[in-house]
């Protein structure tokens, strides 16, 4: 009678053992979860920028040339010296007179006076534009404070008021330079006519304003023809940035756009603002030997540019679009299926494919407009063998 329970017990043990073995074999043969890198869908600021090398340049640069043909004295000044209108940079002992030279100088005086008149007209135009921009900015500030005007329109009005003020300053400098050019040409004529009664009188070369010597083109004593460039001077505190962009990028840049100047040698980036996008392009050969159409974008420093000089290299980031609060995901999580953008999200340890819609993007992040909510966990660099519903394991360093 006791053998029957023993046999039954053996059968139960064998059945349980076989079941355990089958389960262990199934677990051993089951595919391991794919290890993946992940990131969260977050909300925060997003910027779209165009990044390029730039170069600083003196905004107000003047080239002092020989007003008469003659014997140039040796220049004792050096690059970087500060000089003023009372400083005699060099002198020229004029050569004997001839009628053609006098006629040429009188013609240059007329041309210089015409340029001065044109500069005066430009200054009047920019002053009028600045007054109008100031009135519009005052109205925009009132409407914005009452919540009637969108913030973007207010910022545009503020940018226009600032840019027209900078243009007025630039026009004043051009008018000052044009007036100095007229005086210089007249001085040349006076010196020529005075030589008839005072042979051997020296003609002095002086800068038009308080400035800094950038380059000395004719250092040594020698005979120079009329109009020979001798010294280049500029305002040391008025630098601008020149950035040549591909024409396809330049059309996206708006006047007043924010600019960040990096890797210039200082402890922190400098803030600048786009003044103008030049209306003409030029051809430039890239490092790969490809001809490209480029356009110069000119920006003015907002922060002090102490330490920088003319012709210094800088890295520039021009902001094309900026939003302080958008839903964003890493760009490396996106992939195409046909014309549709998709991402793989992780839900309960398994992969779920989600079609998404995107907006603005930069090299690292993308604006997410539809498809996922904040806090969703997405897979970075999705492998081609990932499938909807597959099992994954998040890497431990995430």
C-alpha cells in the first residue's frame, strides 16, 4: 500500500524538475535586452544660430595720402601710437609746380566737397530716421506696457531705434572724415600756390581726429607721387565685426539680431548686435577648392571690446531664432520613416515608436511640437534592429 504514494511523489518531483529545466532553458535562450542610451523630453530654452569665423575691423578708418608730390620725411611714429589733429605725422617738401598738378588738385577739391555734401545729406536722412524710430519706440513701449503689443514687435522697435542711432554716429564720422578730406585737399592747393612765393615750404600731414595709428605704409624718407597712401589711422574705441556667411545663411540674418563673440582671448563671451547685412555678395574659394557665394554681415559690439584690435580673429554665433520655453528633444533621437519623423520611447521596459512633428532645430536639440509629452524617455542613436515592442535595457551610466 505504501508504494503507491511513493510512486506518486516521484512523478510529482520529476514533473516539477522537468518544468524547472524547461524554464531555465527558455530563460537562457531568450534574447538579451538591447542596451540603449536615453534622454528625457524636457522644456527649456532653445536657440538656432549660424556659427562662423569673424574678424574685427576699425569702424572709422582713414588713409592719409600725400596731398602733393614731393620729398617725404622719415616718419618717427609707430603703429599703435595715439595722435591728434595737432600732431604732424610727416612733412613733404613739394616738387616744382606744374599747371596739370594744380588742375588735378582743384578737381579733387570739388570731388571732396561733393562727397562732403553727400555725407551731410546722409547724416540728415539718418537723423530723420532716428527721430522717427525714437517716436515709434516710445509708442511701442507704451503699448507693450499695456499688453497691447506683442513682445517681438516691441523688441523690433527697440532694435530699430538702436540701429538708427548707430547709423547716425557712423554718418557723423563719415561727414567729419569728408570735411577733413576737403581741408586736406585745400591745404594741398594752398601749399602749391604758396610755393610760388615761398619756394621750399613744407606741407604737413596731420590726422583729421584723435585716433590711433594702425599701419605706416611709407616709413622711410623718399620721393612720393601725389596721392600716395602714407598712414592708416582709426578710432581705437570703435571696432566692428565682419563675418562672411554663405548667402543661403545670410538671408536668414536680420538687422538687430543678437551675436555672441567667443574664443577671442578673454574670460567670457562678448555680446554684439548685427548692424547690417551687405546687399552684395562675392565669390570665395573654400578649403576644399569649392567656389562659394559669401555675404558680409557687419555687427557692432555691445560689451566693451578692450583688448581687441583691428584684424583680430573671433568665433561668432549669430542668433536666428530664440525661445526661452519650448518642448525639446535631442536631435540624435530622431529618425525618418518615409517623410515622417519618428522617435523610439521606452514604456515599461519596451520600445514604442512614436511619430512626431518638429519645429526649429540646432545641431544638438530640436523643438518638439507634437507626438510626446514632457518627461518621456527617448532612445538616443536608435539602432536599425530596434523594433516596436522590443525589450531594452538602459545603460547604467545614464
